[in-house]
C-alpha cells in the first residue's frame, strides 16, 4: 500500500479480514471485544477503528504493516503516546522489529520468575549469573531448569492452559513459572516461555532422567 491510502470503512474491513479472518467478533490487543459491524460506532460497546502502531506524529506510515484494528476506547487511550502507553489497565510498549513496529504487552514477572528468557552460556558473565540464581542454598545439589517456548494466537488461552497442565504432569512438578509476551502486528500472537525448575538433582541418574524428559518433550 502507498502512503496516501485512506482510512475509510473499506480499508478498515479489509484490515479486519487480514487480522481476524471471517470472525464477526474478536478481541483487540488490549483484550476488548469488538464487532465487525460496529466500525467507527462510538455508541456501541463493540465499536472499533484502525490505529497507527507507530503514531503518525512519530513518522508512522499509513500502510498495512503499521495499522491495527482495535477498540475505539483502546485507540483513545493509546493516542499518540510513544513508546509506552496504558490501555484497558495493561501496560504496552511499541518496539521496532526490523523494518516495522509492533505493540508488545509488558510482561508481569512474578517473584519466582527469576530466570532470564534466554541464557547465553557462551558468555561467562551470563553463565555465572544464571548459576548463582539457580543455586538454592549451600547443599551439595544442583538445580536443573528447562525453558520451553510456546507461540499461539493471542486468543488461544485454552491451548496455553492445556500445555501448562501437560508439562506439569510430564515433569511431575508444580515449579513451573510463566512469562508471557503478546506481539501485535498484522497478526497477533502470544509467546509464552515456561521455566520448569527441579530444585534437587543430586545424582547423575537424576540428571539423565531430566534430560530424557526434555528430549521427549522436544519430539
């Protein structure tokens, strides 16, 4: 699309189909329900319109990769705020991704969510930092952890819940911590990183059993 594309009803409906398919109702990135038939209707609880991800005031283009369908209330709350804003009680951040921008929900880490999403063990500083966090006390034991990344459509919460229960049973532990990031561009998706922790790995056999479970899960 070119820079002079008009944000009219025709364009909005095309973007709706691109983002939500044939659904007549959907949820925007802030979790508000919107209805296709309620485009630009401020009198409807499901009213929606099209917003620039990177605001025009910041140089954002009127092009498909920078447009997103969202509730009128969400659009009003976001407005031209950049890079951080709050909508529907949630904190978001606009981040650059290669040649476009995306809306990212800022993750809410629990007190137990103490491990980084990614640990580069080729970097000594990162490795030592991770080791210190994993060591529970002065006992002669090791702590094992595995990170599992799951990416689904941001509306598929049931899939996330089922997967969480599955790995709880598979690893026979409730020490599973979750960090969730929602990425919104033309197509919304939720990336969930599950951290599974075993606080007591005293023997070689325990380590082998843990690794076997990880290999099995990967297959």
